[in-house]
C-alpha cells in the first residue's frame, strides 16, 4: 500500500511510472472475486462523464495511468454522438426560426436539382429507362432534349407578349446545362511560345472546335435577341381573345372576331384584336421594326442550320434508297426543263410553271429534286473512280463543266435552293431527317437542334406580327 500511495503522489506531481513500477503495483494488488480494474462501475463512470480527460481524477482506486483507457475511447464516441444530437437539434431550431420564404426557396432549389438529375440520367441512359443499353446515342438524345425543352417553354406561348418568368428561368437554366457539353468539345492547334532564354518553340493548345467556336456564340446572341423582341410587347395596343371570348378585356369593343371568321388552319392560335379605330402609327412602326428584326434573325438561324446539316455525313441507308437515275426521281416534265440549254434554264420560271398550291407539294418536290441531285453526283463519283462521299465537294469543284451529270446536279441544287427560298417555312426534307437520326457527332447535333428551334421561334414571331397587321388592315377597311 505504501508503494501505491507513493505512486499516487508521483502521479499528482506529474511524474509517470516506469513499466517495472507498474508491474510491481499490479502484483501487489490482491485479486478479489467480483472486482477488477475494468469494473462495470468505472465503465459507467466513463460514459457518464465523457468530457473528463485522462489527467482528471481516476475513475477508480486503481486507475493510475496517464493515458486514456479503451473505455475512455468509447466514452469519447458517445460524446460525439451526443454532440451530433445537439447539432441536429440546433439545426432544427434554426430551421424553425428561418423565414418561410427562404424555406420555400430552398425547397424549390431542391426540386430543380431533382429535375436536373432526372434529365441528366435520361441523357446518360439514352432515354432507355430500362438501362439495358438499347437507348439512342448521345447526339440524338441531346437533340431530342433541346427540341422537347423548346416545346415545353414555347409550345403554349402563341402570343406577342413577354415570356413567363418561370419559363424564362427554365429555358435559360436547362439550355445552359445542355450546351455545356460544347465546352469540352475541343481541337488542338499549334502556338508559338518563347522560352526565358529567347528560344521559340511550338506548343499545342486546345480551343473549342471551329464550328462550335463560330456558331454557338452567334446562336446565343440570336436567342437573347428573340427574348428581347417578346419583352418589347409588354405594353401594346392590341390584345388576344381566346376561342369563345369576345376579347381578353371586357371593357374593349370592336373585336376582330366581329369582322372576320377564324381560319380553320389556325384554330389553336389566339385571335389578335385591335381597337375599333385600329392601331396608332407608333404601334404600327414598332411592329414593322420588330418584324424586320425577327425576319433577319430567322434568316441567320436558317443559314446556320443549313450549314450544319450540309456538314453532316450522308447515311448509307439514304444512299442505298436513291433511284437509279435522276430522271426517274423528278419526272419527265421537270427533267426536260432542266435539260434545256443554259440560257433557257430558270429555276424561278420552272417553279412558276409547276403551279405548287401547298407546302406539302413543295416538300414532296424538294425530296425528289434532292434525291436526283445526289443521284447525279453519285454517278459523277463513279465515273471519276471516287466512291467516298467525303470527296464529292472536291469532285464538283474539279469536274469538267461539260460533264452531263455534273451540270444536272448543279441545276438540281439551284432549283432546290430557289424552292426553299420561296417556301422558307418548309419542313425538313427526307435527307435532313435521315442525317439527324443517324448523326453521331454531339457538337453538330447540338448546333443543329439549337438553330432549328430558334429558326422556328423567329418564324412564329413574324407570323404573329403579320396576323396583327392583317387584323388592323381589315378593321380599317370596314370603316
């Protein structure tokens, strides 16, 4: 016991016993039944006062070590759990004290995050929710995602008015996510760099691929310009009346509905209405300016879309479906007109003689002319022993002007161009649709779908403005 008391004194003074002293102490302690150094009492003590350090008062009469025991580690873990409980309680109390508006904002963010997770999961799965790997490629999946997003945001927006704030945020946020893939489509270019000693070396650096570098900023600018056009119609002199309503404002009279019946082809489009006296000159000037503005945007978007489609590879399935001769595709009447001498061939005169009465007939003619054009080009390739479609442009530039297939292909191309100029709202041809379906290039798919939806929105804005002008002219003519 004297040794034990001496050890306690040394412990209080901060001394640490040697291993031999510890062994002597252990041997001097008699073993009694039901009692041990690591007793249940010491265990409970350690769990209850887990905040005490190893240098605090000993847990029992025989606890003389300066290091924490394993049971003290368990007590520390218990303290961490208690601290976690306290933290959770504090967080819960903080949430209760948080403003309700902020909580609603956090809930909306969580909902948006969940929506984005779902969309990206569909992109990764290729829209095959079974996960069996039978989904489409990434290019067609992104193309469909942009098309569906446009339908969601602008599908019900058939008026000249600012876009709904929620849909505006949805369009901007999700388009930024879908277009972010283009940030990682790069190409390597050489760059000259000077070292510290003046030596010039050539290094490779990455930059966005050339087609994305040129077209994507332009499309973003066109997008912002179209939204700006819609925002400019916040204060307007005309209004819209839904089917079954005289007008959107009961205090206004003289609706266009009382003058002209709705065209059956546009029964789903809201009817524009103007005051009985018609629009003011200021309003008409504003409409003309925005119509010309949107028309220029439409031409720019269509040019980008046409260029991207032209760069896409022609699928083998389309090549195999081409007729054996271009004459079989376009018919004898058009073939004779195209086979005329150069000074007598005129694409516009040929289109006038065909008496096309609908866009459906125009699209059918475009498919046949385009098929004949590639049929003649394929024959020219075979004659020059070039079977690769990637060499078609090189062949056309080097081909002899007296080559019949080359001449007919050029005339078919000029006829197709004149047809698309005459019908700017013409749907995509069979070749365009086939290219989009079989395209594997993610960058081209993104540019094509983005330019296509912007082209459609610009065309709709022009059509809506024309509807307002038509209503205003009709109202004034009835006076």
